[in-house]
């Protein structure tokens, strides 16, 4: 089970009050602020956190909604309060998600001849278009990982070919910290610690840091021998998801940052297929 920002948990299911308080603190809300938002008394909220009062199913949904708790963690809070989980956690290949897969495939095709891929909650590539392999083939090494964070930080992956590695890695770690603050995912805590253990990664990146004033957009500059390319990217997520898997999915699309990259991407283009 995920834990809030890596907080330790016992082998038993944590009490609802403890989880609620952890999420309230994570969102930097006082009891008064949360109680006011939820339209309940501070006394009642205090009783819920200490276990002196048992929440109704509707109260769990109300408070977790006010705290913008991720769907998977909302399920955990429901279970800790004695209720069944409300939100599904279907695999992407589940029949019910057929329309979603078709939408993703359409988005990936539309991005041609530039790379695009779909990421799960741990930043692993689960779908991609043909351009991903075509464009990044010149920068391929013997080590393969589906995890885009590891691709950036691992010296045996893409890292040696990223000209502005320090800038890109700092932005990548910033994104990871932001997602950790939003989700409290234990898997992301482990990923962060793994990235920090790679050689040459500043120890100060363990803590989130506001980005200093810089260019409005950071492009990744790639070079290997006489091949040079430059891309910036956008990340898209589903609106109002009601499934844990869908809430975690991200679609990252790359765009050429200069004319030379645009032309080279087009020359490399060939009939594209979607890989899953």
C-alpha cells in the first residue's frame, strides 16, 4: 500500500484518523480550514482524527475530496474506515478501457512524425508511437529501461547523450517531487532514492527546490557523433477520471525545438504503428 510521502506504516491497516491527519498535514491545512471547507465543526473533525468518532462513507468521500486525495488513497481511507473501495484499478488492457486505449492510440498517431508515449504512475512507458524508436535509435545503448526517469539519470542509458543533462535532470527531479507531494506514492519515494544514488546527482536534489528564474521552456538537447536533435515536451492527463489507473496515466508528446530537428524527424518517418 502507498504511504504518505514515505511515512512508515504498521502491518495492520492504518486507522482512518491517522491517515486523514497525514493528508491534512500534507496539504498544509489546519483543522479549522478543513472543517470550514467541509461544512462541519472543528470538534467533529478532531474526533474523527482521534478515533472518538466514526465517519460515514459520505464523510470519507467529502473529506478526501476536499483534500484532493488521489483515488487509490481514497480507497485506502475508505477501507480504513470500514467501507469497501469505491474506485476501480483496472489494467489498461481491461475491456472496459477499450475506448480509452483507442483514444490513446489516436493521440499517439496524431503526434507522428514526432515521439509520443503513455506513462503509468511510476513513469514507465506502457504505450508509444513508432516515432519514439525511430527518433531515439541513434541514441540507443545496450541498457534498456521503460522508465523515463531512469533513462535520464542512468549513465548507461540516455544520459551521456543529453548535452544539457544537469538542466534536464533538475527539471525532471522537480517534477518527481511535485508528484510525490500530490500523491504520497511509496513507489515514487523508492524511485527518487534510486535516482539520487546515481553518480553525479547532487545530494541537495533530495529536497524540493523552487526553480530559479530561467527560460520559459527547457528543451532537451541530444547529440551523438554527427546526429543532433532538440525537443521540448508536453504532458496531458485525463480529466475527471474515476479509475486509479486512468488518474495516474500521463501522455507525453515531444515537439521539435528547432528547424533541423523537425526536418530530421520527417526524413526518418515511415508508416507508423502503435506499440503496446
